[in-house]
């Protein structure tokens, strides 16, 4: 028999001298088998080129070992990094990923979710397009399969959520600017009801007010184009005094703002400083490199898969939970003159109480990520 041909469990059983049931137990890992028998089965399977029939396995187990991952916009550089980590963590657990992009459209998002459910995925990971307009489709899907939200919420009680602590991240930025004597900040962010956008915007308003600065805002979307347009608006003589700090809702906005400031001949970080959020790969390649808030992407992936597997084991075992992970401030040349390493470790701070209000960070459980800056809050 040639390796690569249609090898069956019976063929492996004959070659290993074991029963078909023993071969099945070894290759599926469903029940323990003696070490000698397991070794002979695996050696025979490898020698014959045996490959499991995933379709047949799915029919027997009623599990496809696949997880659907729904993203709002794959062109945002933050999401490929998240996809990479999720794929690695799920692969370690023997699960494949089916990826769907929504192009920031809630209608497309609902269709993508339905298409993945039609493919019999075991569970869903979703970064919702919009907190309000995504809620109906996400809630319906969560009633059919285990579902964990990433990065953005759809409101309390809809599904488990794993996200960075946006409030703590904005506090790190504003503390950094206050220490450097910046008194005229302006927030450039996204409008609408994307929960991450709303949380960062609200945290800025509270923090800026606490610093004695007027809560000045320029709202558009999470794009470099908006960053450029916002600078044109803010550097218009009729818009008031020019800000001495631009606090951007994500790194794409910050990169667009830096590009336009450079075109206008505005010195950064002398005349004004610029900060971002997310720490996407291009942030440290800009000129000057962007001071930003780094999200713990690996920990987000690990926590999301942990919650998902608990839901797969027992969907109704516990109420919906929220996990907020502590961010890290990475200080680069867009806020400080002088040389900075391309990948600065930056200032760090433990997570503050999350946007759910009054809930103090709970102790880290033994099975949560090993990162020293992770924290949890029950919603």
C-alpha cells in the first residue's frame, strides 16, 4: 500500500497487530491505552500515511473541531496580530479557525455569522462591528453555540467578553502627558457606538477634566484618513488654540495625524505630541515613532479560548463574564525628544477598575495567563 492512499483504521489495525477499537482510541485520544500498544499504533499510522477522515469524525462526535472568527475589518493592522495568536492557541487545542470579515457592516456581519453556523462550527469568536447594531445577531448566535466577544462588547448579559482595560490605558496616556506639562490636549477618536471607541472617548473626557484640561474632542472614525483630516481641522485658525497634545483613539489615527503634521511643518514632539492606542506594527516605524498603549494580544487570545472551552464543556455552567486585561504604555519619540528603542518596553501600570464601574480587579486565577499585568472583573 502506498503512503498517501486511502488508509483506513482497519489497515492500521492489521499493521500494528491491534484491534480496530484500540486503534480508534489511540488516534482519537478518547480513552487511555497501554504505552506499547499506543506506540505500535502511532508507528503504523505514520508508516502507512494514515490521515483521519474529519467529516466522518464530525458525524460521529457531532463536533467539527472548528471555531468561527468574525472580524469587523481585517485591514486594521491590529486584527491580523489577534488572528495569529488565536489561530496558534486554538491549534494547540486541536481546533481549526474559519475566518470571516464584515467590512464594518452589521448586515454583512449577521450574514457571516449565519454562514458560519450553517457550516456547523462548534463555537464563535466575534469582534462586533457595533455595540447596538450587532446585538441582535450576536445574541441569537450565542443562544445556539458557545460565543465569546473580543475587544468590543454588545452590552451586558449577551456573551462572555475579553478585552483590554481601555480606561486604564487612557489613564496611562494622560498621566504621561501631565508629567510632561501638556495642558491643551485634544482627543481624536471615532464616533458611534463601537464600545471600544466609546470607552476610550469617555475615559479621556473624565481624565482630561481631572487634569484641569477642557475635554476637547474631534470625532470621525478609526482611520489614518481621519487623523489627517482632524489635524487640518484643528490647525485651522478658527478652531481655537492649537493643541499641545493629540490623544488618538488608535494607532491608525495617530499615524495619519503625524503624517499631516509633518506636511504642515509642525514639530513633533516639540510643538505638539501625539499618542496612539493598540501598538500595531507600523507604530514604531513612523517618524517619529508613536507613543502608544500596547494591548496584551497573546493574553487576550488565551483568555478567550479558555472561556470558550469552558462554554463548550458546559454552556450553562455560569453567567456571562467579562475579562479586562491590563495594558502597557510604550513611550517613543512622538512624546519625548531623543533616542528611543524601536521596541520600547515603556511605562507600565496595573489595571485600574474597568469601564463596568466600581468593580475592583479580582485576583488572577491559576488558569489565567501568566502575564503579570492581567486582571479580571466580573460583570
